[in-house]
């Protein structure tokens, strides 16, 4: 399943909440200060209108996301322009620039953000000098120092966060490559074991049967008793080979279905980790299923749950096994991010769904996937059943 963009980090979300709260507190305090110190002035309606406009524009910001899209850049330009007009009319609104620093640094590339921060800082300095009754060096030096410190801290935090994201991506890629290597080694070891098992049991048995049957054929007319003895011996070897073949098939079955455990119990025991709740539902009257159908459905469920855990960001997943008489249907639904198209790129991901389709196709069934970004995903595997005699 295609992974949706990761949600914002908790520390970034907390910083954004603090910045938004500070902006509205500073905006409200500046408006109250102006109304108390300049009652009844002709510019008061403009100050009120611009303050309300700035507040409404700022509220729209989180809905546009943090990426520097055209709409986001237009919104930032409107916010900054409205604030500048307010500062020209009432210099006390200059302190609202501090949260705007954070907004600019989050929205723009570093160089463009630094230029905008410098521009906002210049407006703050000019506004503070206008409010002061006499020249104060602190008003000239303090705003640039605060802006530089805030910018340096934010840039440093962003670089650390980027380094952490890169490190996490490298660890995930390394873990995926290691898992793929282990799977390949395990597959090769299993193939070698099976080849040795088949050679030492089935192949030897078939070779012995061939020799005995050829000997029986040669002596059938001249020595019927010996020929029948050869046939009986070949029959015993065939029975032994059949038992060995069944043992090999049993060994290849999923361990969750070993010792007589049914598909229902195996699906009910699936787990997606501590952060995802997996629920199981059974619909219809359960019917005996062939071993290969049980194995395929279990493997599909395991692959789907693995995709939910790794890519969806879901909180819950629902497994539904439905017996519909002529077919059995397995549905796996989650409440995650959803996706538009499954990924099959070169990073080693995107192979789960083709494997599921292959399993279902081998049994004459169908696999359907319905997903909408933000609304989760539903995977459904339907396998036809032979009518009961």
C-alpha cells in the first residue's frame, strides 16, 4: 500500500500551537492598547477592520499546510501585508512580528525566510522608535538580536530534525535490505533442505519402485510368484513415499495452521503491534476449506496487516472472513491514510500486493482494493469453493 506523507512531529506541532496562541494574544493586546490610548480617533475603524482581517487570515493558515505551495505563499503575503499596514497605522502592533518569524521560517526556503525576517525586524525597529519618546539604543539593537537568535535556533532545530529523518530513513532502508537478505538466505536454505529431503525420500522411493516394477515385468511370465512379490514390495514403497510426501506438504504449511488449528483461530490471533487494534469478524456458517485455500488466505491476511502496520498510519484494522456458500471472502479494512496507487518503485517496496494477487489467481479468485486518501483502505480476496457433494 502506498504510504501517505508522515504526520507532523509532536514537538513541531507543539511549537506551532505555541506560536499561534502567542500571535492571537499579541494581536489582542495590541488592539486593546490602541483602543485604550487612542479612543475615538478616525483611524479606529480601520484598525478594527484590519485586526479582524489579520485574525481571519491567520486562522486560514493551518488549513493550507506547511508546504510552500502557491496558495500558501499567497496567504503569507496577505498576512504580512495586512500586518505592515497595521504597523504603519498603529506601531504597537509590531510585536505580532515574533510569531510571524516562525510562520515565515516554516513556509519559505531558508534564504527567502531570512530576508522576510529581516524585513519584519526592520518594521519592528521603526515602530518601536516611533513609540519611544526619546532615542533608546535597546530599541534599535534588541529586535534584530531577538530575530537573529530565534532564526538561528529554528534553523538549527530544522537541521537536526532533517538529520534525524535521514538517519531514520537509512535505518529503515538498512533493516529492509537486511530482512530481504535474510529472506533470500532462508529461501535458499529451505530449497536446499527440500531438495535433500526429496532426494533422500521421494526420489529414492520412486527409483526403487521403478526397479521393482521393471523386475516384475521381466519375470511376470516365467516366475509369477516372484513378480507378484516385486509388485507387493513396490506397493509398500509407494505407501511409504506417499506418507513422506504428506509430511513434506505438512512441513510447508504455515505454522499457524499446524496441529489442526483452523483458519479462524489463526486470523483471530493476528497482531499488528501495540499501536494498532486488530478486530476479527466471522460471517456465515464456517465450512471446511482446502489446506491451500487456508494457507493462501492466512498469507494474504498477514501481508495486509504488515502493510497496515508499516504504511497506513491506522489506529484500527478489521479482518472479516465471510462464508458465502460458493466462495469464501476475506476483507481487511483499516482507518489509515489510504493511497491513490500502489507503489512498485525500486526501493524494494510494493511487492506485497502482486504476491497477494498471484496467490488468489492460482486459486481462481479475485483480489480487489478500494482506497481513498484520508479515508483508509479495504482489501478483499474472494476465492471460489467447490460445491459440497
